C-alpha cells in the first residue's frame, strides 16, 4: 500500500465572528497557509476536498461551488464532504482514498465553518429522525447530557473530573495563537457556571467559532521531495452506529472502539498509553474527553477520572491530550476534526510552537460526527510505518 503523508498545514485565526472575510475567503485563507507551509501552489495540487458542516450551519447551499474559484481550483477535481463534527477527518480519509486509488498524488483538504452566519441550533435539531427524534429539540446537548449521566455512577465520570478537562484545555489554548477562547478557568468556575442541560454547564461547552483549516496530503516518493519533515499517516478509519439511542450503548462508543482497533493494528499500537506521545481529540463537551480516554485505550474503563486527576493528560504529563486546547480553544465545527489532524502533524514535525510536546514522534487523533454516532481515529507519526 502507498504510504501517505501530510506535507502542509494551515489554519485561520479562529474567532466568534470573522467579519473581515467571507466563507469563501475563510477557506482560501487556510488553503493558502497550507500551500505556503508545503512550498506549493495550486498548480501543484491534483485534487481538492472541501469539508464543511451541514448547509444550514453557514446558510449556503452547495458552498463548494462558491469556494472553487476562491481556492483557484477551476478545472480541477473537487468534491465536498460533510459529516457534522467529524467532517474534517472524513474529508482527509476521502483524500487518502483518492491517493491510494491512483487518482491523485497531491490532494488539498480544506475544512471550514462560519457559524456566525448560519442557524446552528435549528440545523442540529433537524438532524434527528422526524418521527423518533425530532421532538428531542435540545439537539446534541440533550443526548450528551443523558450520555454523561449514564456514565457518572457506573464509570465515575463526575462533574469534577469533567471540569478538569475544561481547566486543562482552556489553559493550553492560552498558548495557541489561533485559538478563539483564551481565558483560563478553575474547577470551581466550571462547577458554578450556568446549568444548560444537567450535568452540562456553560463552561463544559466549547465556543461557537468561525474558522478554517487545510492540509495537503501526498504519496510517498513525492512527499519527501516536497518537505524534509512530512507527517506520515499510519492509519485512519471512520465508523458509524445506529442513529437511535435505544439501539446503542450509553457507556462507550462502539464505532470509536472499532475504529481504534483497526487503526492500532495497522499502526502497530499495542499499548496506547505508552506508545503515543500525545493525543488530539474532539471534545464537543468536557464529558466526552473522559469517555475517549477509555474508548481509545489510554486507560481502562472507569479510570478516566483518575487519569485526568493524575495530571497525565496535561501538557507536562506523560500523555498530553489536546495540547492545542482542543475544541475548548476553537470550535468551527466543520473544521474541528481537520484541526485535530493538523495539530497532530504539527506536533510530530516539531512545528507546534509554545505548546510543542518535547520529542513528539507519534500522535493519536480522534473525531466524531453525526449526533455522536460517527467516530474516527487516525495515527500520525514522524516516520513511515
């Protein structure tokens, strides 16, 4: 099989509102940054994958038509991928398959959302089955609250443990120049913040951001000639499960465990806690990061609270999780998953700046979409498998 590497990454400045640029301009900003990082131009790109959230997120139908010219992609193959919060990783997987299939050697993936211009809550509410789920109008937050509550007693995922996730990630985001939110909080701040859908509180929730991210993937042989420090993708997978809550576990995401097992096998991972130098995970609420610790094998079931309390997942710990700040730092939903992949690539190539994990060689990536029924995993390393 052809090895594939990330040879360029780029992000915008993420913000609550980017009034200075259109959606097309936002995507272009990230794409140009990735091209500059790789030392390439659009003439060097064989194919483009545009990844963005549902059309209502940005209130533009078929936005890829608008973005094609802004990217300089005229007369090039271009396809759009959308999969909620996991959109960016799904887009990267589509790009990988293009390269593996011999369709392209270099693919630009650009993911974005300008949530300040859309109708986010209405869009999320209409994701549900119109008969079984539409009346669940609180959307993903209602499900997430129930998901968290189901794990509190059985797995010990307490409000305090989740609050530590917010404290850790917001502290890390202070070091990230692209982050939207740069405000440190305490456990007490989180616990005392306004309840939204118990046990979820305001400070358990990431911001709503405008932002974009882009990566350039290239096949082996070509990748080495583009950059001296490519970030090699050791494996990537994206799985789904039932849409209806009644048909799935509320304790752990089954597609997450399936995706992790598949990718770990291809990457030779047998001890995730010891083999990975860091992880970038997509935490739509603080409680989800706790479940990812267990689902990804960073600790055993029921040990996530102890792991966060130990300090192991802080920037100074032995398995830093979200050194970039994760979603707590910025959350342009369509781009969030690709940001996780880009941040992992930056870490293993030594380009993460103030939040660089020393001597990072192997990074874990997790992302999810749908309404928590789609899960993806990737492994990125400084060397080929």
